[in-house]
């Protein structure tokens, strides 16, 4: 089982650091290139959702931290 401890990323385009703290806590960076959701319950993130649509996976740095526990 995966346990999320920190759900946080930094956008390389606008240098905004966003963190999702609780379930359904949808966050988007200032320029709109990346988003993050899920808090400590799950991790969902994406990119390329802004008007230009040209963001790539390389445009963010993942600061998230998770541990896997045996059931």
C-alpha cells in the first residue's frame, strides 16, 4: 500500500511551488502549465493544460514523497 506523505511540485516555467494537502485539493501553478490534486490520499498531476498547451513533463520538479507499506 502506498502512503503519500508530501504531494508537492515546482513549475519550472513560473517557479511556483504548489502543494495539495487534502483530498480533492486541486492546485494549479500561476502560469497554469501544471496542476496537482489528491493531498495525502492519492497523487494526480498533469501538465499542458494552459492556453499555449506546450508544457512538457520536463517543465516541473516533483518534491512529493511517498512510502510503500506492507499490508
